[in-house]
C-alpha cells in the first residue's frame, strides 16, 4: 500500500512542463484573433479566489505565451526589473541556502511544479472563454 | 549591445541540472570510502558564511547524492515530513500565485537555478576535502 500510495503521489516536473507547453500550444491554435480578448476581465469567480489580478484576458494570453517560451528554451531571463521585484523574496531565503539547502531545493522544485500546473489550468480556462466569446459551444 | 548582454546573462536550468549530476557523479567516483567523512565538520569558513549547518561531511555527501537522484528522476517526492516544514514558506506565497503568477514562476525558476548551482559547488568542495583527508594533493 505504502509504495503504491507513494507512486501515486509523485509528480514529474518534466511532465508538468511538457504538459504546460502542449496546453499553451492548443490555446495558440484556438485563439486566432487574440484581440477579441482585449478588455475582457480576468474573471476569478469560477475559481472562488480573490481577483487581485488586474490583467485583462489579452494580457494573460501574452503572459502564458511568454512563459511557454521560457519553458521551451529552458533559459532563465535576467530581467533587471523582475530581479528587483524578487530581491525581497530571495533575500528572506538566503539563510536557508546555507542552513537547509535540501529544503530549499525541494521548496523551489515543488513551487515550480505547482505554479506551472496552475498556469496550465489557466490556459485551458482562457481557451474555453475564447470559445464562449466567439460563440462556439464546447 | 543589448542583445549580446542579454545573451551573456542568460543561464539554462537544464544545463545547471545536468552539470550538478555530473559533478556529483565525480564526487561518487572519487569518494571510495565515504565513512572517512564521518564526524568531519562541515567547514563554512572558506565561504565566509554563517555555519548554521550542523551536518557532518558524511551527511552532506548523502544529501548531495539524494538530490542527484531527485534531479535525475525528475520526480517530486511528496514527503509528508518535508511538506510540513515547507507549508509555512508556501503559505506566504499563495496570494502571489493568483496575483502575480509570472513573478512566482520566475522566482522558483531562478531559485532552483541558484540552489542547484550552489550545491554543485558544495559537491566539488566536498570532493576536494576528501582528497585532502586521504592525502592526495590536487
């Protein structure tokens, strides 16, 4: 039982990244007129979560595509503006890097998995919403 | 200039992970008697960083090998004990997942890159220390 449970609860980062690419590719092939997404609010009601997000769906579409490019290139862009925003986050974790590097490794590995799985779901939601907008039932 | 600079400052997570595996493999091939590392303190003096760490070199050696297995399998172990330790860290980031998923993606991607590059250096240091212990000059 134990080993079967362990197997089921394991997840692969590689698979999650590949799945994300494939879901965003579907989105790109479906959304032929991305400009239709402009000014459509990013509606979080369905997710029952706070909508702190003030991006419209068009901005979200661009963001999902940009992340796909990063995922597929495997490269880590060193954007100064982004780096500044994140300096505070990283600062708090620096002591962990020395004291508990293994915990920090698992923290970032698990975190990357969670965020990419969440974004894959967002991409699917966006595709569905586009189909709603153009009046195609699904 | 801009694009050349951007190119130089980019780093690849895939490469960093592959380099880590290779450095730990070197360590495993060099350290033929890991028990010699028992009770050797993990000396942080060379790094000029605080030594909150109370692992000995043998424990460090085992940790580096365990992380290599995770890196090579690509699987994310869902260890309940580890999960509990990290719940607090993740809790603080949950609002970010909705509000700024792109920032969180870059945070974890960059974080994973930093931690794996740091651990690769630690593995090289450990290999050198082992050679010191057995009296092989390098």
